[in-house]
């Protein structure tokens, strides 16, 4: 399958494609081979995930994040390595957070929630959701469910004793107090995201909203998986493979 045909198909999946920021937040970053037989997907573009793609004989990498320029030198190193391997790369960031099959919706589906509304607008894209359980569950049961889903430990703070019915969610980088406030203002029992700083916790405590923080990487991986599966459904001859990523944000490291 030709890369340009896959690129056009992906574009057609997004109702936000006319947003003036769409092409800054998604697209082909490196054109290696144009003949695509195998696609590898993951959240992050790094030298390590490129090596995983190489081991899996991938022609096209699809990621949620590009190699951001504020990780100084990484973008250039990744481009050089992709070209060395004649491998193409596509990323989709904010449009994937917004869309109906993207990061937030995919995690919500896995957790057994129903979406109430889109929230957390950024550059014309909605990066968060308010969702509800049909029946309330215990906070501890929700924490366990998220850890099973993400396959990693999460951090959690119980700042009220209510069972969990209404949930505020921003996959990935939703650690600002303004992000938490949207969940507070919508009477959520818990706020779930993939990032936090001291002030995230302090504001959650002050506002008496429960807080659950997974990793940026693994709260978002199911959205890029959904995109890869849509490509597979369209082009039956293409193989897709999930590329292994480290649980870098949750695992303890050792110098030994």
C-alpha cells in the first residue's frame, strides 16, 4: 500500500481536519519508504521505539507524539535514524485527543464509562472528557481497574468518601490546576490524568476531588492503537504491531 493513500485515508477520519492547527498537530514527519506493508504503533517517537520498529520490520511508524523539539536534539536524531532505516513516520497529537476513536474515548471505553461531554479545549481541539459509570463504584476498585488496564502502578489520592459516579479525564498531560478545575466545576467525583505536579495534588485536596495519575505514555496508547486498527480494517493486507515502550514514568531505575 502506498504511503500517500494511507495518509489521505487518515485525514478523512478526522472531522477536525479543517482546523487551522490540524497540520501542525499531525502528519508525516519523515518519508522513508512509500511502500507500506507493516505498521508499528506506540505513544512516543524516540530512538528506542525506532529500534523496536526496526526489530519488527516496520515500514511506517505511527505515534501520538512527535519527537518534540524541547527534548533538545531528539528530533534531529530520530529523523536521521528513520532515514537510515528507510522508515516513514506519521504522528497525530491534539486531533487524536479530540476525536471519537482517540486517546480519551479509547481509555473511557476500556474503563466501562459513558461519555457525557467533551472538555478542556486547546487550539480548537477538545482534549478531555466528562464521563459516568452506570452504577457507582468504590474509589479503590477504580484504581485497581486503571492499573490493570494500563499494566502499571498509578498514584492515587482519596480526598472525599463518595463512591465514584462522575469522572473527569484528560489522557496524557492534564496536570495543570486549570485542568483539574474543569472536573471540579462539573461536579466530578474523581479526576484522572497522566501528569501531575505538587500543585495538582494541592488543588485536588483543597477542592476535595479524588485524583488518579497514571503515566502520560500509557494513558494515551489506546488512542493510537485505535487509529492503527482503523488502518488495518481499511487495508486488509497491512500488518500492524504494537511497539514495546518502557514504563519509564513508573518504574524505578537502577545503575546496576
